[in-house]
């Protein structure tokens, strides 16, 4: 077979020089393929960015659900962050500023990655992160409120047998609007909002007390030990079904005592479940729930001295037993373990083995 002539080969692969426009001649098909490739690459980048953004959104919203339960019930996250920055400039602080700073410290404990992330992100990304955290926080608070709205009605009907049963789907007949009262004079005074019967955050509600009874000579006795408070805590932080076991101790491990998060968790269950308002609000009549929440936090965190601190510690130990039971690991000394069946069985097996060896 004859080889092609050199001139023919050279002529077939000759590169065509561009004209005065500078464009190298290409076919329409080739240009279309290039455009498609570029568009596909851009689309893939958009998909990746969208997936990354969606993952970040899901992460921040999920992490935010812990904030209203374990850190602060009302305070804006921006106020916590601002107060921490303020500490670098000012040394003196008010009680309210101390509350904000304690809140930020707990904020960083509950979300350990937060403090470093705030320093890394630019202004827009940081703002976006806070927005998503708040979305998750408020959503969890709404879910918990909805859960308690149904459960509290059932618990009150079961324990107190009111003449007019509370409906789980209607809050209009709850609180001061309900007709079952032990003292008609008090009912009239509260409903007509006279100065002698002001219901505000400056009084401890009866439902917080053990047995729903108050000792006027010792107002701390039984405070935060009511059955319905334990039920509400269990419904929110363990499971609604566990709330049925509020009368006896739990069966888990020590978590609450000396745990700063736990001291604030007790406050989450006190807001909307016992009143007649139909939506979340900070102030209901003369009652300011934000100030009330601060009062509860101060009871645990702003104690007057070591004697009061021991009572707080004892109260948290009581809550540990009620919610999680008592852990006895520290009681398992070598002497105690030696009397248990695992050790006894091991000794019996060894004795049988020794006896068989001696008989041989």
C-alpha cells in the first residue's frame, strides 16, 4: 500500500490562521459543547454550595433546639454575645449583666464549638448562624409548650377531678378563668384585679410546692418539689411517658446535682402550661415571666451563703433521684463486690477445678 505523499498530509492538517477579528474558526457544534461543559460545571458548583448551605442550616437549627431548654428562656442570643465582648472593656457589672455573662458561659458549654466559630466567621455568616440557632431554639420552645398544653390538662383532670374538665385543645377555661376555686373572695379579687390580689412574678405560685401547700414561716420548704413540676420536667427532658412515674424515684444516673444546666432546665417547664393565654408571651396581665424566670435562676445561683448553698445542693440531689434515680457505683467497694454472685461463681468454678485436679 502506497504511503500518502508528504504534501497531502501537510495540507490536510494545516492550521487556519484567524482573520482580523482574532477568532480561530471553530464549528458551531464544538462551541456548543464547550458552553454545555461550562454550564454543567457551574451547575455542579451550585449544587455543592446548596448542599453545604443546607447541611449548615440543618446543623445550626438542630443545635439551637437546646438553647431555650438549657441556657436562656427569653434572652436574645445577641445580648449574650455582646455582654461577653463587653467584659473585655468594663470590669464592673450589674446583676443583670452578670446574668447575661453566666448565660453566655453556659451557651458556650452547651455548644462547645460556638466561641471559636464566632471568631472565625465574617459578619454576614455570623448573623446567619445566629438566625438559624434562634430558629431552632424557638421551634423547640414551641414544641415543648404544645406538648405541655395537652399533658397538663390531663394531669390536672386526673389528680384534682374538677367539675369542669380541662380540655387539652382549649386554654380559654384555664387559670383564673376556671370556675373551681376554694375561696370565692380571692377569685373575685383576682378576676377584678383589685390591689389586694395582685398576681405577679413577685410571688411563688402554689403549684411549685410539694403537696401544693405553703409554710408561711418557711417559704423555702417544699419549693420546686411539686408532683406536676416533676411531671413537666420528665415530659420535656426524658419522655412524655416517663411523666407517669412522677411519684417514685427514677432509675438512671446522677446528672442534676451540681449541674448548672440542670438548674436552668427546671425553669423551662413553668411558662404557659398553667395559664389561659393562647400564645407565647413574656407578660400576661401583671405577671412578667422573664422576671419570674430570673427569680428562679437566682434562687439556685445567687445564694446568700454556704448554708443556703447546701440546701440548694440537697434539692438538686432530690431532683436527681426523682428524674434519674440514684447511682450507687461509689458503694461498690472490693469488699461488697466480693460478696456478689459473679465473684462467688468464679470462686466456685475454681474450687471445682482444684478438686478435679486433686482427684486425678
